C-alpha cells in the first residue's frame, strides 16, 4: 500500500469532495474532515508500525518519474515524485496527524462558510504531510509554497479583527523566506547530478536497477575529473543525492570545493545563510519572528493549534534535513553564531512572554522561546542536541496545541483574552484551571512531562558540543527560569484570588461555565500524551536515534 | 533480598503515595471528608511499616536499575538505591507525614477542598521519597521538581488569598533559580564524568557549586532564603511537613549524596554559606511577631547549621541534626497549629498566658523549643554538639578565617535560645490579652502527634549518654564515620550560651517595633526589598522594554519595509500613469482631437473613421517604437 502517498492525497481528495459537495449537505463537511484526519492518524500509525527503527536510511520509499526534460548541453532536467520517511520525519508525521485531528475537532464551533473552511483545512493537511515526506527538493518546495495558500485564507477569512494584516504579514514573511530557499534550490539543482540516471545516460549501465557501488564510484570519479559528457549529465532535485558531496559538479555554483565566491564570501556559505533565513522565518528565530504573535492572535483557535503545533516544526525539520543536512560545512563553521542565536531567541522570547497581557500572545512568545531550544540543539551538532531538538519539536507540538486550545476555551466564553480581565478562575472552572495548570507546568519543563526532556537534551547537547562555548548553554538555562516566571505569574493572576471576570463584571452572578465534554476529550488526551512522552522518552528517541547517528557522520571530519 | 522482593518493595514505597495522590485527586470531594483523610493515613501507615521493616533489616545497599533513555553510546537509566541514608529518610518522611496527616484530619475539618489537600500531601510525600531513593542525579532532579510542584500546590492551597498564591509563585520561582543552576551542575557532571551517577570523585569546583545551588534554594540557604517565611501561607500542618521532613530536608539529602563530588574549595563555600545562613536566620527570627515566622527563621538557621556541617566534612553530624530537627520542628509547628486553632491568630502579641489554657500544648512546646535551643538532655543538644564539634575540629586544622565558621555557628546557637525564650514568654507567659476568650485544647487527633513528637525530642532515644552522642547507635546504623570529638570546653560553652540566651530572651524588654534593629530583623535584612530592586523590577522593566522594542523596532522595521514597498509601488504606478500611460493617452487624445478637427472642418462621417485609423496607426507606431 502506498502509505505515504495516501497520507498526502487522501486529504487532498477530501478537500475536493468537500468543495464539490452540494450546500444542502453542509452538515457532512466536518464529518468528512474528521474521517479524513482520523484516517491520517491511522495511516501514520501504520507507517510507524512498518518503520524499521534500527535502520538509518529513508524507508517506505515511493518513486515515480515526473518531469524529464533534455536541455542540450545543460544536461537533462529530472524531477521525481519521491517520498519516504526516516527517523527525523516520522515523529513529525505522527505529530502532524494527531494535531490535525485535534484541529478538526476544535473547529466544531467555526462560524460561517464551513464548506470553504473544511476544504482549505484538508488542503492544508495534505500539503503539510507532503512537506514532511517529500524527498525531492522540488516536490518539497511545491508543498511548502502550497501550504501558504490555505493558511493565508484560514487566517484571513476566519480570523480576528486584524486578520487581513496578520494573514498578509504571515504570507509575505514566509514568501520572502521561500524566495531564498528557491534560489538555493536552483543553485543546488545546477550543481548536483543524479549518478544513477547519469550512469544510464552515459551507457555505463542499462537500467537503474543495475546500479552497483562500483558504478557509483566510477560515475563520481568521472564527475570529479570532468570526464562526463555534459549532455549526459542528469541534474536532480533528489535530497538523497544532494546530501552526498561526491555528486556535486566541480566548479559548479555550489561545488563542495568552494571555488565560487560572491562578494568575497564562498557561495556555499551564502547559500547556507539563505536557506537558514528561509527556514528560520518558519521556526521562528528572533529577529524573524514578528509575524508569529500577530498570526496567532488573529487566527481562530484551530488554526493557531495547527500553526503552533505543526507549521513551526517545518522550520526545524528544514534545519535538520536541508540547511544542516545539505550544508554541513556551513553548520560547522557558524555553529557558535547559530547556537548564540538560539540562546538569544530563548531568552528574548521568554522576556517578551513575561511582558504580555494577551494570553495568546504570551503563549506565542513562549513558543518562540521554546523553538530557540530547537536551534540550540541542532547547532550543537551532538547526538543529544539533535535528538533533543526533534523531541522538543514533538513535545512543543503537543503542548502548544493544548495551550492554544485552552486559550480558545476562555475566548469562546467571554471574547476576551486579556490576562488582567480574569481573577480567581479556579473557583468557577476547576477542570479548566487544572488542565491549564497541567499544560503550564508541562511547558515550563516539569519532569515527568515532555517539555523537560526536550529542554534537557538540547541543553545537554549545547554543553557537550565542541562547537559551542559554555556560556551559550548557561544563558539558555535562563529560559527555564523565565518560563516558570511567565507561566506561574499568569496562573497566579488569572486563576487565584477572588473570582472576577471583566466581561461579567456588571453581572457578578453569571457563572462562567467549565469545560464541555468535547473540550475535555480534546484536552485530556493531549495532556496524557505529554505525560506519556515525558515518562517514556524512548518512544521518540527510539525512532530518531539511528537516523541522527547517521546524520551526525557528516560532521565527523 | 531477592530481586523480585526489592522491586516489589520499591514499587510499593514509591507507588503508594502517587496512587494515593491520583486517587484522592480524582475522588476529590465525592467521598466524605473523613474517608480522604483515612485513606491518606492508611497509605502512609503502610509505607511507614514497610520502611521500618527495611530499616530494621540491616543489609547491603541495594540498587535497582532499568533503561530509561538510550542513545547511541549513552544511556540514562532509571535508577533507585536503598542505602543507609534512604533507610533513615524513609522512616523520617513516613513518620512525620503520618503524624501530619493524622493531625490534618482534625485541623482541616470542614475545609471545602479536603480531597485535593490530602492528594497534594501524598504527592509531596511521594516526591520526597523519590529524592531519597533516587539512584542518580537525573532521577533525583525529576523528583526534586515534583517536590517543588507539591510545595507550590500546598503553599497556595488557600488560593483565594492573594498572599497565598503570591507566596506559592515566589517559592516555586526562587526554587527554579536554584534548580536551573542544579540542572547546569548535572550537565557539567555528565560532561566531566560521562554519566549522571552520584560520583565518588571531586568534580571541578564550578560543577560542584552548581549542584550545591539546588540545595541553596530548596533548603532556603542564603541568599535564596526569602521564600521560606512566605511559605507560611500554607496550612500549618503543611508547614510542619515542609520544614521537618520534606522540601527543606531534600537539600540536605542532596548534599549528602553529592558530598564526595565537591572539591575542597567548594566545601569551603558550602561551610561559609551555611554559617551565613545560620546567622541570618537567627537574627531574622529575633523580632518576628508571627508565631510561625519565628519558627520559619529558626528552620533557616538550623538548616544553615546542617549545611555548614556538610561543608566541614561532617556528613554524619548534618544528618543526625536533620533527624533530631525533624522531630522537634514538626512538634513545634503542629503545636503552633494547635495554638492558632485555639486563638485564631498568628500574632504573638495577641497571645499570652496560654500555659494555663493549653497545658498539653504548652508542655510539648516547651520541650520542643528547649530541644531546638540545645538544652542538655534533649535531642537538639546532642546533634548540635556533634555539628559544632565537627566545625571546631575542622577550623582548628585550617586556622585563620576558618575559625569564623564555628564562631558563627556558636553565635547562632545562642540566638536560637534568645528567640525561642522570647517566643515562649510572648505566647505562654504573661496575662491573656483577651479575657473573654477561653482557648481550648484541640482533640486527640491533634494533641497526640504533638505529644509524640515532644517525647521523641528527648535525648535518650538517640544516645544513652545524655551529654554526648558519639556512641549513638545512629552512626553505626548509618555506616558513617563520626568525627573526632570536639574540645572539652565546647559542651560547657554551649550550655552557657543557651542559659545566657534564654535569660536574655525571657527577661529582655522588647525594643520598639520601629527601632532600626527590630525592623532589620523583622524584614530579614531587607533581602526581599533588595531582590525586588535588584532583580524583579529590572527583569520586568527589561521585559517591557523588549516588548516595546519588539513592537516598534523589530516589527516596525518589518512594517516599514512593507510600507516602503507599497509606497514604491505607488510611485511606480504614478510614473506608469503619468509617463508611460500618459503617452498612450496623449496619442489617443491627439487622434481624437485631430478627428474632431477634421470633422469640424468637413462634417462628414468618413473623416471620423480616418481619424480613428490614424489614431490606431499612431498607437501602433508608438507601441512598436
């Protein structure tokens, strides 16, 4: 069964179905969405079951020729439909499936145009899955760009008062980042060959299935010494080939020998930074983060959940897979700067969170701070750090979903997100308060919950790294103090003391209702998931470990 | 013991409190309040029974370990150990917790949230047991933070009171500062030794001090001591538990575990911090007006004593003092609870003359207070002698500034006698302030634990020799070396100090509450105000500044960039309209003009067509050129 293709195309088909369904069947939209996202959870579960965790390479590969175009002396252009997963993408696929389901269920109360909403939502689901399983840069970029479209409309049409501003900002910000990615993608394409197809084109073998290690070495040898006929060289977007330095054309734009430089800077380093900025917008990394608070504040609850729970992770995934994965030389050379940027993001986000009076903005900035740990972990170039970074992404995906759902619960009741509009909520809403406290403590890194493990191992990686000076990690540790400060201060201000709610201030007798059954069914499993991951971190590390170990080999020399 | 038995015992010891916490938390108020209390007491009693059985069966230390997290080449096991220290603490924690829970059944009767209360207590106990049993630093840290959580929940238990929730937040945050350093210490340990096990070799001084910072926060050492007095906002039985057997004791347990990993420089710092804390706490206790605050600062001071003992290499002395202190301090807090229960105030100025109304409580309080002050024949005297003796021997080997440690500890000992005597005078002597109010002794559920703890504060349980603990069975049980005895003048000197201090505290007239000295003591050296100015306000100012900067500068740049682009687009559009389009329109107008001209001349229709054709040609010309 083509599991991964189903993961991508099932939601796309679902989106089409919702779009084509007549208006009279309006009540079906959400059920289709629930069915499709539930199927996604099952499909990703099947992928998990079939995944061999001891093996490091890509698995469940599906490949099909898509575009092949002879371009004369420029060689042959080849774009493949190529999908597969490894230990880095699988946890994120699983996370996405769960978060997308949570998002649908929390979309129950969405107002207006349900057809468009659920069609866009399913489109988003498909493109997100595509981002995590695509192994061809072109294919990835397609999904990456296409994801913006539904997101733009979901914020812009169903958002809060400043939704237009927020959605355009989000769109332009990400688009600016992806222009940089596009440039590097083209540069990479012109610099990398597909050794298998080239071997076929050069007549060394008859069909790709005859490929052996000797032929590969022969092709790469000929490539290195300029013995290949340019017309027979097949260029590729395949990440697997891009990740191998031996497939780079000498004297090409991004040649691993670094012959080309622009403005005195080697082109590979420029490309590294361009890619880094492109993905850092998504994560986000300070100072490229200012779209996030606006987008979160204006987005409806389910979209916030998806945004924080999944979309940010594409930034971190891009770091590991593309930025560091294809340019390990850049990662090693600028490790200190990048680690420092991570530490800065942690502290900057934390301090900003402390200053917020809007609950959603506070959580948005806490996301910024938590994503700083991802950068720190990746920049450390240690097994602990990179495993920790993936873990941190999964953990944050679960916890931030929970946090944004909790914000939505309150907003649904009072249409007021200001922290100082509430006091003593524990009395009328004990369940809500309890779950908020659980989410807050889990997010501030209470051992037993997942937040702790992610922070611990990224910090451990930071300390252990030969690339990063110790002070970077020491500064990052401040982040966990700040997290305790902003979460507990919020808890104190909103939930303790005598009950007072600004919305109901004139009518003190009106009670504010506690969680509904549906809200409980959303929040409690997420809390349990965070607890399970925190108690059994090997659930994630077992998946990531082998892949990360192989990934680390790039940095050995 | 066979493996399965060990696993069973460990699961039982660690599992019961957590099962209790979850169970009671879920049950909440669905069961009658007496049932919650009964269940909690039952679970703790089972735990105590198991602990006593374990403690009685002297054996080799047990280790129990399983994989928890593993990477290529690195493993972080889930590891527990049962050694002499854990055996001791198991009994202490369970014992005190049991008494506190029994006491709570009566003390908290009628509270609306009795279910959660006992659930939190169980969590507190379970977390503390985890610390005691933890087999490596990482596991210890996990339970360490859980203790922080439990204390947060209990200190802020009466959440309606803003002061209570503030105190809870403060306690957790201040502990978090220490914990962050502690975590850093664990990471450094991992880097230096390749594992997170309790090492046997000294680490670098920096790593050792980072680990020690955990203890500084949890055990309320200088400079992170200001959360402890505020923690009084919790229900009084919680204070008893927190001050005697959990939370603050956790720091001492940690120090005992990491003692071999501390370099000699680090130990010197530990001794200095301990001494400073002992003095700071002693001074701050002098002029407090709240009955529980006096006890809180006495805890700070006594913890300083224990930490200083650790610093002087006297692990056994520190643990011995921890044990005796657990009994009399729990006794004092529970007795104070009985008093508060009876007079409905914590202000000692509103008490007075209670010795007649509360004879049992009075007797227990006097015994425990005397033990705390170090009166001979009581347990406190014995353990203080061991601590002080160790410090004197340690200082004598070093000379010079090291002498400040024993001198400081002796002074703080004297201060203890002063403030406890003052407290006894204010609470029990004199005349009742309110003649109409007749306080009553509480019921036996509260009286019993207090009396039992007072009895346990008598020295004979710890050492047959009433004046020296050196042959106490405690040290043999703990497999710890006892330091050489202090000089002969030490015992007479400390007895003299107790007498003088007690006399001063009892006889001295209270200075005006607004005198500089009293105020400085009352505000514990203005530490809170200092922190507010030095850390809290600047952090919030920085946060607000960064927030504004983020909105105006960083986001302003982004918006500016956006506006600039739009502006540029408008300029381009303008040029397009006026320049490029202008030419086109101009040509069109010209053609129309020409056409109208010809029409006006000849008035025929054909001319219009010609004009149109000319215009089109003109346009095409312009387009091509």
